C-alpha cells in the first residue's frame, strides 16, 4: 500500500525556509526531522537547522556548501535539486500551512506503524492478550504525545502549569534497582556505571538487563524491578558482548530474549548533536522501556567537548521524559593500576565533560584493576542514602556477581567478639583505609545503629579508648537466637 505522504508539500516547506531564514523558526515549532517522508528532505532540513544555528544564509548556495561539507550533497540530488526546491519559495507566508500537511501525514504514518505492531502482536504464535493490550496502550500513549505536540507546537510539548508539575511528583521515588530510600537506580533518573576495563561493568549491566526482562530478581543482593523490553545499544565490541551473554542464558530463555530484548549492533544512525531526539525515537521504534548504552565513548563524538556533553544530556533527558529508564556504561580517566585499586574514586575521575555526570541520576564506580578477585563498588553520586562501598566478586564462568559478605558490618561485628568495634574500626574495615574520613565514620555509625535497632547488636557508650581524652562508643554483636528443636 502507498504510505501517506505529500512530497510537494515537503518541497514547499523547505523552499520557503531557503527563501526566508526566519521561516525556519516558525516551522521548527511544528515539525520534527522524522516528519519528512523523503530521506533527502530530512537531510536538507538538518542542514537548514545547522545554518540557522550559525546565523548563516540558507539559500541554495549556502545550503550546497553545508551539504558538501557534511558529505551529503550527492545523496540529496546535488545543487540542481536545491535550486529546484528554491523555486517553491513563492508560497510566501504559507510555510506553516504546508508544514501542517507534512505533520498530519507523519501522524498518519505513525498510526499505521502502531497498527502494524499491534497486528503483528495479535497474529504472533502464542500471542498473549495482556501483552498485546500493553503494547497497544503504550502505542496509544506515544500517539497522544505526538498529538499534543502537533496541537500546541514543539515549544509547548513539555510545558505544564506550576501546580500540576509540583503535585505530579510521587511522594517517594520508585527504585528500579535497590530499596526505597537506598536506591542505586530510580525511575526517571539515569544510572551510570563507571570503571576501568576488566572490572565487571558489563557483567553487572548484563545482570540488570536480565532482571529487567524477568530472568533474575536481584543483582548484588538488591532487588530489581521487572520492566517490559530492553534496547541494548551494543556500540562497543558487539561480538564480545554476544559471547558474554551466552554464559548466562540458555535455550529455555529463548522466547523471553526474542520478545523482550533487542540489540542495536554498531554505531547510531545519526549524531546525537544533530538529532537529540534519536534515543527517544529508537526506544519508541522498538517499544523499549529500558535503554542500555554500551558505551558512552561510542555514541558521543568527543567526550571532552562540552558541546557534545550538552547534546548527549539533552538526548538523555528527552529519553527519560518519555518514561524510558536509562543505563549508561562509561570509563574513568586513565591512571595507574595501583591508583585504580587503592585510591578512593571521586566524580572528577569520570572521563569527559562534566555534563555526563551532572545530568546523571546515580553514578556507581567499580574500583580495581583487570583480574582483581575482588573489586569495590562506590556510590559517587547518590539519589538518597549511599550504597556501599561494596566488595564485589564476579563469577566469570556463570556471569554472575555477589557481594563478598566477609565485609558485611554484622559479620565483622561478630568476628570482633567481645572486644566489639567502634565506628572508626568499622569504617576502616569497610573502606580499607587506615584513616577513614569523618563521612565514612558517620556512615559506619549509622550502620551500627541500624544493627542495634534490628536487635543484632548492643551499644556500650564510652567503653572504648577514644581520641582527645574521651571514650569511644563500642558496638558488640548480640548472641544469635537459639533454634528451637522439637
């Protein structure tokens, strides 16, 4: 069947924008690059937007120069086609009318695409009515967003009055991974996993993916909320990634992986600087409620460039605004192996523009070096209460990870016996530092107090030798409850 389209209306819009620069601002409120049916017209529209950003002329000569610079001139039909478009500029003030036609036909194509997806779901072997209904509801919601966009213009798309904005926020954030009040990843906030090569970033990411599609329930002893479908952007070594997944899935998981996990192998189809809505478009195209980027260096041009960082953050926020959860894998600044093991990491060690971490919700850092039997997970940017540091052991054969419980506060307290531990003692054991700082000591004290509240420990104030002539408080493990033998 012929898809709804009107090439002449598209030409008229582009011609008007070439004739009068300010027309771009008016049309830009009504249409997106993907609304053009003809690929050449989408490319020309991007070039017009770039010229407008530079405050440059947008006539055929300037447009020819810009498209030649980008390597797209031959693909769109050459200078001759641009001059043909310019002849459509006689419409004067009618550009918005023709842009409305382009938008309406794009909406019809979107409805057609939704109908095809739903029909495929209905006719698939073993179709589940609930899953098809969920797909249909998600598609209708996507169309509703497009409808609001079309009715109010692009500059009204995300606007809402102050009362609605304030009162629509949930009383308590919903963890994707972790516990309420102590989350590693929360709905509506991205999670960034950072670390040097070989410390298990991908291993943890794979487990989070499997949990989101229902094949695991916990990762590092923290619950993961199940989602619907994951889009994994495997821009970095996709073949190695595929081999890694074979350790943790088998034939029994085939149906789940076919239905709920999709991999994008290779580079993105366009630059996020040119198309900040691209991540959101990819998620919508594949009906994904979770996106994994592996890794940032492969989807961002120059990591140290603030302009690239801002563009990526815009793309990230558009994706999250559409209700999609985002997991990002990234790397640290280069440093020696000893520093990787022994230095307490800080946000400044995350490579690239500060915009990457500034826009992230939670940042977890795996410290160590490739081959270390135990690496340490630090929570550098928190959402609420800090998690860890956690000593992590990776089972590379099974592709699973666990927290080394020998550094569990209760286990350490029991090992101390009647001698007990001060908050400073516990902080030193957990961090591995001979002189833990005040923040670590305060966190250790909160953990010990939590053990007292749970009945696992008792507090003896002033029992230990403190600095400054005072006595430090000591905590001791209480006796384990006796099991009842019948």
